[in-house]
């Protein structure tokens, strides 16, 4: 399950709270900071900064970026389909969040792999940072997954991991067979004295 992280906290005393909490964002929150969420290949979530698609490409270690957008058009999930061998494992945390913010079902949600960046965009479609309200909304939506969703997603991920292991084992066996055939004689060797 997605767990929110806090980068910094400004202390506010009890008497100052009513003056600050007036349904307007605080001045330091209005600074264009481009906060995005980065889900590492292991599924850990980090709050970081990205100002362009090149920054996102650096985060996910590739230049072939693709994105999916949440149903309400608010959140963009940036990922790369051509993951390196060490990043082929499904990123469960990012996949769960994609499931929670779209109309995908646990059976149809794409299994995101490797590093995934969650950001938003402005009215022109350019990359934009997540606001505190959007981060809170992501946390709320991540809690909306049912136990059934969790079970179905878990089965899909386990099936995918078994398929990957079989593929790796078959590849290793075929490589070994190729190297053995290249150095061994084709049949039994008869020796005459």
C-alpha cells in the first residue's frame, strides 16, 4: 500500500492555525516546485522534483517514455516499456495506484515495471508538480482498493514472476546447450589402440 512521505514541515502554533487555514494555499506552497512521486523499481515511493520530461527519463533510466493518465485526467503515470533486465519485476505500488485512479480492474490494469513517476500537467499539457491536495487525494484513493483487488493483483504478479523465471531458465538452458554443442563432438568417440 502507498505510504505518504513528508519532505518538510513548517511548525505552526495553535493560535496561528486559524489565520493560515483559510482555504487558500500558503505562500510557500504556491512556489512552482514541481513535486512528483517516484516509485523505485522495488516499489518504495519518494517525493522528488522534475521540471521536464528529460528529468522523468532520468528518473526511470530510459528515454522511451510512455504515460497513462488517471480517469479524471489529473494524474500522469510515466514509465518505460523497455525495462532493463534487473527492472522487469512488476512495480506493485505504482500498479496499485494506477488501479486506484483509473477504471481498470485488477484483471486488466497494466503491470507497471521498473521506476514509475506520478506527476500532473497544466492546461497546455506540460509537466506540472503535484499539489498537497493532489498528494492527499492519491493517498485516499490508494486506500480504496478492496481485498479482492489485492488478491487478483497478487495472483497476476506471481504468475508474471513465474513466467519470467521460466523464460530465464529456458534462455540459460539454450545458451548452455549452444556452448556445449560448440565444444563437444557430435557422437561417441572410439579410440583404437
